[in-house]
């Protein structure tokens, strides 16, 4: 077991944001977190990285390295540093990155990156820390379909090379379903926890509060 | 103005200009400007009990910072509203206790009242700020870039924020002696604006703003025989910004 969360509760002032959260993550497991806006997804990631006070237990296997990729909307892009400088802050050698990024990007300012480029850079930064658990907060929310694909093929490539556990927050089951095996549904409480085929329309109704159809594409 | 006073002005200008980069990048310009007014009751107290206004200002700024931090942690108020509240409270408190003839001096500063003690203070503050920027550069950058990302590297954001606020309080307290409570805010706003016209990296930004702090205060020292130092400095800073802006745009169009 890599991570065990027991009776997790997070309060902000008198408002309870998360309550009765119990789940486990195994090593190299790929898990998605679904839930409505304000359902506590980002809060859960912040608790898992010990940024906010919480009640209950969050226990990692000894020596577990966690890397969080924050939502790009929470990033201050006005910082006048180049992509090259950004990576050297984390002591990541640029030669390692040449397979994944075009060379001219290293001289580019962070402020001049597209959302897709910034997201890719944040993910590379996190992966090159060699995490045992990678936390991704809505990595595809602002991206076009091609960039969405790119992000997941990048993750898959690294996963195939050297597996790690992934916890990926998203609004969209169809986007993460090609990547994750298991899904946790979060709306203040844990609404579901199971494999993809166990997620039924009833669970979605409970999660989002209204009927949601699940359409399966025939390929 | 004697040689020591000129040196004090230049050293304080460099300290404030360099530190202000992180204030502007975190979009705290106006928050920092308002925050500097929290020093007024401290200045009033120092004048009443006749100790150095640097310490009076520093004590009130740090108390103000702790107070704001504690309330911010407990509530969801916006930081700018809280700072605004503490600023108005301090201004009112300070005005009641300060003598009218001392008010103008605390609002606009008086470089001619500084002594050799202040020179030692100015050197110490400059070394502390440059040392801290060197030691905590990665922490400051990461906290500015994304607090979530900073958490990945076991960076304690409360600790880093407190160190940062302490440095800002030190620099403001020194600046108040020279340009006063009202004008010290110019250091928190204008140098990074100038620097960002030309800097393509953070290191260059720090170098450019440091040099800008040196040059603008040096020119203001030369002009201080004819005009009052504080307002002159702000005007010189502004003129340099306009010139830089014009230069950059003309250069681009050629």
C-alpha cells in the first residue's frame, strides 16, 4: 500500500469541505477523481500534500515521494523567467528534456507559453522528480483535443518506462477513462470508489445531483 | 546633505528596489504601499519617547503583519481589505498621538536627520536583503509562481512568507527615515516596472532594479541641494520610467 487515507475531514471556518473520506492507493495504480465544482477535489490534493490542516489520517509508505501538478489557472504567469531557468531551478538538466520539448522553447518566457505548453512543462517538471505518486489537478481543463491526447500519451510513455501511482482530478470521465483503471467520486463525501465498469448512471446522479447519461462510443 | 546621508539614501534605495520585484510579481504593490502606513503610530511613539523611528516603525510593521496573518488564517477576507483596515486604523491612531509639526516629517521623511548609526543600519539591511534573496531565491520564486508547487518541495509557505514580510518591514522602516511613510511606496511600485521593460530573466530583473535604485537615488542626492530629497526621488524614478518606456517603444519601431 502506497497511501492510506482514514476518516479524513477538512474544514474551512465552519464549512465542512471533505468528510468521512476513506481510500487507499496501491503502488503504480492509476486512479481518477471525479466530482462537481466545489466537491473538494483540489482540497483533497492540498491535504495529501500537507498544505492545509485536516483531521483523520493520511499515511504514506515510508519514503514515498509525492509530486503535485497544480491547476494552471492557479499559476502566476507574470514571473519573468524562461523555461530553461524554470527547469534549472529544479536541477533538471535540459538535455533530458530535449526528447519532449522543442529546443526553442527553453528561451521562451513562461508568460508567453500557451496553456498546452505550460501544462506539459509542469508535468515534465513533476515527473522528473521521479515521484512514487503523481497528483494531477485537472491537467486537461484548458486544452484542445490534440493537446489533451498529447498529455495522456506523455503520461503513458513515462508510466511504461517506469511505473508510478497516479491520482488525476478531472471533471470528465470520458477523458480520463482511457488512462485510469479506478475512479473515486467526490462530493464532500466519498460517493463511489471502484473500477470504471462499476460506475453507473445512479452513481452519477448521486455525485452531480441530477441525471447524467453515460453514452458509450462504438469504435 | 552630507556624504554619509547620501550613502544611506543610496544603500536604502538599492535594498528597497531589489526587494520590490517580489512584491510586484506577487501583485502586492498596492498592498505593500498601504502596509507602509501601519508604521505611523510606531513613528509617533518613537518621537514621543525619543528613540529611533526606525525601531518604532519596524515594531508596528511586524505587529501589523502578525495581526493580518492571524486574521487571514482564520477568515476568508481578502488580503487587500484586511491591510486596508489595519492601514486606516493605524493612520487614525498615529494622527491622534503625533504632533502636527512631526507629522509632515514622518509622512515625507527627513534625510538630514539621519546619522552615522543609520549608515550601519542601512548596510546591515542591504546585506540581510541580498543574503536572504540569495539563500531563499528558489523558495521566493516558487511561492510567487505557485504555492501548490512550492509544497512539492517541502517549502513551508508560512515560514517563507514571514521571512519575506520581515524583510519588507525592515526595508520600509529604513525607507521611512529617508523618504517618509507616504513616499516609501514608490519603491514598492516603480523600480520593477522599469526593470520589466527590459529584463528577460529574473536575475537580470534583480540586477536592473538594483542599478536603477542606485542611479535614481544618486541623481536625487545631487539634486537635493535644490529640491527636497523624497519628492525629487519619486519624480526622478518616474522620469526614468517614462524615458525607458519611450526608448523601448522607439527602439522597437526602428
